C-alpha cells in the first residue's frame, strides 16, 4: 500500500515534470525549437504526453473498425502503404497487441474524437464519422512527415505515446474556390478536398457561377454551358484591361462540370467529411447566364457576351420584374438540389448594381404591386422569394452580407465578407453567420511584399495576420455568439489560372485559418504555431503541395533619427525571434554572414542581402536591396501643400528615407495628394553641390492614380528666392495597368541649400473623378 502510494505519487510528479518539459519545449520561441514529434495542426484541444515510448507500425499491425465506418481510416492506411509499403490489414481475431481500434462513442460531441496511444495499442473513439476521420489525420501527423510522400526505404513508423481529446471550436470550417474566373478541373477539386480533410476542415463552398463563366451543367438550359462556360481568350492581358467582347464572338476559353462530375465530387467529399455547398449567384455576377439567355435581364438591356476579364459595375443582372426569371431560377435550383445534398445553398447576392431595375417597366410594376419603396427592397423581395422556395425544399439559404440591405430574409445565413459588421448585425438579429472578412480570410490578396509576389488582388493578408483572425468579435453580445457558425477562407481566381498558383495562395495560410476555426482560443499561440508549421511544411513537401514561402521573407524598414539625421535599416520577418543574417555589398550570403541584432546604420549607397536562417543555412527567398543614399536623406522637408491624411507614407521624412514604394499604393511608402499638387521644400542645412533631382511617381488608372503632368525643380540659397532649374512635362496618356516612373531633372552642378519640387496633379481624371498624385521619394544627387 505504502510503496504503491509512493510510486503513484512519484509517478504523478514525474508526469507533471514531463508535461512541463513538453510545454516548455513546445513554446520555445524560435523557428527551430523542439518541434519534431508533436507538431499537430490544428492544435488539439487537449494533448497529454505523460509517458515516453512509442507504438510502432509494422507488417503485423492490425486495424479494427466497423465496416460502415471503415472509410474513416482509408487515408491513414493509404498513406502508410504508399510511403512504407506496409499494409495494415483488418483484425480478424480480436488481437490485444499491435492493434489500432476505432469505435463510435456517442457521448462525444459531433466531430470530436479521443486518441489514446500506448505502446501496444491505439484506441480511437469518435463522436461521429468525422470524429474518427480527424483522429486518422492526427495519427498521420504523429508519424514522420515523409508518410505523406512517395515510398521511402526504412521509414520508421513510430507514433509517440500520447493521449488526445479533441473537438472543433466551430462547426463551419470552410474554403471557397472560385472556378468561374478561371476553371479548375475535377481532379484538382478532389485534391483540394483531400487537403481540407488534412486540415480538419469540413465545408467546400463551390463558387460555380460568375460573370466570366457558368460552370455547372443544367439539363433544362443547355446554353448556360454551351455559351456561358466559354469566353474569348485574352489570358495574355491584365484582368482589368481585357477588351469587351461582342455577343457574336465565339468563346474558346473555359470549361464546366457535368452533373456526373459534380455528383462524383460530392460523393468523394462526403467520404472525406467535407460537405460541398454550391453557390448559384443571383441576381448579379451572372453575365455568363445572360449572354446565354438575354431574356433573363431587364427589357432593353443590350445582350452581353461572356466577358473575358473584369466587369465593373455589374449591371447585367437578372430581372425580378418578370415571372419567367423566377421560373428559370427555380428550375435551375431544382437540378442543383438533385446534385448537392447539402443543407445549404448559397445564392450569392453580392455587388448588384440595380440601375436597370430603376428603368425597367416590369421591375417598376413589381415594386408597386408588392408595396416596396426602392430597388434595395426589390433585391430583398428577390432573396426572400428564393429563400421561401429553398426552405420549402428543406434547404437553408446563405448569401453574402448584401442580403442585409433592404431587409434580411428570415432564416438566411449571412456570409460576412465586407468586414465583420454585416456578421455582427445579422447575429444580433438572430440569424446565423459565417465570418469571412477580406482583411483576414481573402487568400487571393497578397501574402508578401508586392514586388516579390505574383500578381494578386490588392490587399495584404500575410500569414501572421491570418493567424490573428478571431471569428467571434468582442463587440457581439455573448448570448448571440452561438450564431457565429465559424469562418471560411475565400480564394477568388481573377489572377489565378494554374493549380500550382492556386496552391501557392492557399498554403500555408489555410493551415493558419484551420487552426483559428478548430483550436480553442487559449491554445492558439503564434510562436508555437510557427514551430509546428515547419513540420507542416515538410508534410507539404512530401505531398507535393506548392506552398508559398512568403512568410520566410525578410522585409525591411528604415528608421530615421531626426536628432542625428541618421538612417538605420531594420530587418524583420513574420516569425517571432527570427534568425536573420545579412551581408552588405555584393558578397555571398552564407554561414559567415552577420547575425542581425539591431538596426544597421546606413551612410552610403550599398547593396544589402539578408535571409532567414535555419541550422546556419538560408531558408526561403533572399532579400536583396540597393539602398541609394543621397544628399537629401533624413533632411527637413516643408510641405506647402499637405499630403492626404490617408496616404502619409512613413511620415515627415517619407520622401527622403531612401525607401522606394512598390506598385501597391497601400504599401505605406507613398505620400499622395487628391486633386492637389505636391509642393515641398527640402532644406539641405548648408550649401551642397547638386546636379540631379529624381522624383518617383506611380500610375494606376483603375483607382484614379495618375503620373504628374509636370515636375519642376527650383533652387535657392536663402529659402525665399527660388530659380527654376528644370522641368519635365508629361501629358496624360491612357493606360490600363499599374506602373512606376522616375522623373529625372538634371542641370549644371551648382551649390544650393534649398530645393523646391512641384509636381502637378492631373486634377480631374478623364472619368470625371478627382485624380490622385502618388510620390515615394525625392532623390537629390
Ligand atoms: C469581391 S467577395 C467579390 C468577388 C471578387 C473579390 C476579389 C464577394 C462577395 N465579391 O466577386 O472576386 O472581391 O477579392
């Protein structure tokens, strides 16, 4: 009795000690850390490792699982077989040892599981099929990352002794893929579904319809895919500078899924615990449908073609005045419901510009007959009518947050994309919500510095930002929090036309969101996640997933000491306590490089190379920058016309901090003036010889940013009397994309203390709106 007590108490203390050690090593604040064994993503709700030792899979290992549930172990068995050649066969004789046992435990919550690994056996209980499935995924992650890859010789399949109790925070853990802007084949969709399962995500929102392509076969309306799925190929041009096509031009670029394809995808996904939720857009984002059946639009709307690129504003929309439109939509939805057994149908409802509705006699009549006040209420009538139809067929409606405008449909679930506001309003109102705000969840936005990334949708959503996402806003009443079903990553595909690019945008940001949606808030820790991510990345390597290394990038910032008039270069990376090393000058970046400890003083023009290091080797891309030191660096600037509040660059020395802006006008380096000129005076503090002044400008005509129409440089000894030293004129020229240009003014060398630079704003754009003028640096040489 006594000895048992001593041992058990000792055992308890030993386990606590072990647990503390595990905790310390897991929370090691470096990208290195001790991370090899227990790197599960998303982090389980509870994980205990009180004993050392392993369960080792070998040729004799057996599995016991009820036949009706056996698919929950398939991915596990397949990966083990592919990587090691070992077939884990079914247990026929009720073995006690070397066995993996799966069973249902209905006392557990939906999707929950427990996983107990001992040296002899593995016991898995699941609250349902998904719970068992997720236990298999965890089991795979307890094996070496190579288990996700090709056959390996002597792959040691040991699973550490561990006890896990796990369940998701949110029931909706989704990914939306836009297959309209660019079409992606069935096999890629299946790959995405596998990877959703790998990340314990359970909803695949299939964005099947948009202006640029209708992707779902509808038997009753064959022209939807004959015409609507194809557009004129202008893939060589920027999305927003593609020419308008004519209705009689034949489209050759595109594709669609047959109903058989879609049923196959739905069945495939169900096995992986993923529900496919189709989005059937209405009333806007349907130019592809109207190109096929022009009568679906309001009377007098000229017939459009399927556009090859961006359309804005979206005015080719369905006419809710005519009964035939609803007949069409109901027939389409009937076929959709036959294919997709999901509880939900997403009906879009975003970004409808209703100018046609204002003029259309049918719409006017509908507004009058239904006692509506305006076209917003007409949209609400539209959505409520469709909701009734769906509810009558036992389906729930989801719509983008625009469905709040003009009155929310009674049972609708709102997908909040324009920030969290719509979601909060809907939840307070008692409706369910899926949070997918652009600033955190839009994986089509940039994930690294714009100049180093492939073209993407404007906006900056780096990995650590994604990880910070919190689906339940603090301002929401606590008794309404249960209306937040979860969240979703959205991948719009305007700029994504290959599978490898799609993967690049998805991973590893999807891993960060998976953890946000699955793991309890108190277990979420960026430093710990970044350690585990290093192992996840090895899994991606083994599985051949083209993930992005943007989070490894080193970025820079300039620190200005206004007292000393000195500049210092700061290097950083998204990870906590990163091991950054650098060299100055054109020499190799290797293990002899300087370890970055504090900002580096810059006093001459220099090349700098830096990278994140792991095990004394650079990982990820090398940051290279030429810092052009010049005579005005950190000097005082007076603004005769202040810059706009929204674009102040890095503050008062932004124009003389040596840092050049990128094509992203939000990158924090640009100062801007709206319909006003730039007019600044630089004080060089004493007479200095000067012969060249360079002014950096940007043009991006989409958002009304134009090059200056003239730039003039004036010089002065006293700051009062200035004389003109040179001018460059550049009249407005139409251009679709975004560009950068240096305006260089040279003159005979002369001593001067004050330099005034005036850049003329275009004033009013050809579209009639106020024009922006963007300037990043004034280089004085
Ligand atoms: C807004 S999100 C859209 C999409 C675009 C996306 C680009 C939403 C409901 N509408 O049509 O593809 O922005 O980021």
